[in-house]
């Protein structure tokens, strides 16, 4: 249906490249292909394990049209299931909460936290019905550090292989010791790729964030590509104090375990396809994108600090300044992404030439196209 030749201009160095054709951000057909060839095959990020901290805690997510449940079982294990009743398909849970079992609101089938069908009133006369074969459909869920990932493909490589050298290079953040202190969700009328491109380029900082970030602090360093993650390295080796707050009297302690390049600044990482991590001296935050169709994305912001930092008496007081900074800058990025998307929907929109200040824009496009429209 799509010819790789029509994407030749994104497979060039940034000085010669063009952005993706605008219809890649707006076409339902192209989005359907993204779901089939990309999101259904890769490790997708679902945030911090603290969302299901206790036995019986669950969250529900609608991800690329797939309702799913993540739940911590009675045995302490975190599992994921397709959120579709095995009777006639109704989602068995909504929102978030804590429960002993999931009761389908339609005809009352009850599923245990491990997915097994516990009871199904009215099915006594159904011939050949095997209760044991009618549990919720399990999905592959793996954890790296404090973060959960789900893969819909039974044959996909293990998460650790998918992450490549990310764990080695970013290993000193002591991710298991990070607590999720706040999670906010934003509905943004833009394509998910628009938001990731924005997160991974610094060209927009002097305009979009002119009131909130100091663009003089930016370094326009090279952007190395790894297998399934990209690192903007903006700020890297360029600061020794938090850039998240302006007033140092509100700075929270640094993560004590940081080493090497992690100790030297901030790493902005795209864990492809739909996650941006801001890994810095005192905290780690994430943007988790949940595509809702070509023209709409749910953007989840998670803020994580070390356990010892969260336990400080002054934590609540000081973290407010971090929240303010994150909320302001993310609001600016959400607004400009929605605005860009509105322009991309125009029949007059064209691929555009790029600046050397956005080298990851073509690199992201190359990664996307290689997955969405693989070479024959
Ligand atoms: S659809 Fe769930 S019990 Fe009928
Ligand atoms: Fe931004």
C-alpha cells in the first residue's frame, strides 16, 4: 500500500532531509498500519510500578484502541490482561482502584486477579463450556527498573534485548529506588509522532519556552542513535545543579548513585516508540504517549524521585516548584503540538526542510518507517 521510495527524503542527514509527508500524521490508513506493524510488535511503556503498589491495585488503559488492565495479584505479581470479558467482550474494569476480583458489569462473570474465571452464573447448561479456558487473555508484561512494558506479540524479543544498551548507559539512576510522586494526564489533539518530535528537538526552545527555559543553557550536541532509543543529550555535561527550578533554595538532593554521563547533566531519552524520559540529577520524569487515533494523543506525565528524597520533611514544600516548571513547559509543548497538528491537517501542508538543531527529527522518522513499512 505504501512505497518506501516515497520516504527517501527522511533517510538523509538532517542538512539534506525533509520531514515526513504530512499525511503520515493525519491518515487513518497510515495510523492503522502503525498499530499493526509497530505498536502490536514492540515493547510499549506503561509507566511506574507504583501505579499498582499494593495487592489488588489495578489501572486500566486504552492503548491504540486496545482496552487493557494492569493489576497486582494476591501473590504480589504484576500482570496485564486484555480488558475484554470472555463472555461477550465487555471491559470488566474501568478507571483505577483496588479490588478482590473483576466483576463484568454486563452479566456478572467474575474474574480473579490472576485472570482466571471464578464464577459465571447462568452457564450451567451451556454444553462443553470449559471455565478454565475462559480466563482473561494475558498479555506479556515485563518490568525494567521501576517501569512497566507490555508487548502484544508473543514472539517478540525479551524487553532487555529490546532496550539494548540503555540499561548499561543509564544504569546508575537506581530506578528501583525511584517513587512515583505524581501522575497527570493530558488530552492533546495531535498525532503521537508530533509530540515525540517536539520532545526530542531543542530548536523550539527559544520560541515556545522563551518565558520558562533559558535557551542559553542548551548545548546542541550530537545525537547518537542506539537500537530502539535515542538521546538528545541536551544539557549534557553542561550543568551540575538542577535545571528544573530557578531558585536553588528549593532544590532537592541529587540521586546519590549517579555515575559517568548520568552525573554530568540531563539526558533526554526517547524510548521508542512512545516514551520520553527526562533523566536528571535529582529526578526522573516521563511522558507516556497513548495514541488514540491519528489526531489524538493522551499524554501522561509521571514524576519520580528517590525514596529518601520523598521521605524528607521538606519534600512536599519543595516539589511544588518542580511541578510548576513541568506543568508550564508541558502545557507549552502540548499547545504547540496541537497547533502544529492543525496545520498538518491542511491539504496544503507539505514536507518541510529541517535545521541542524533538530537532528533527531529525521532519525525518529527513519526508525518509524523502518518498522511501519519494513524493507521487503
Ligand atoms: S459480557 Fe461479561 S458477563 Fe456478559
Ligand atoms: Fe518543549
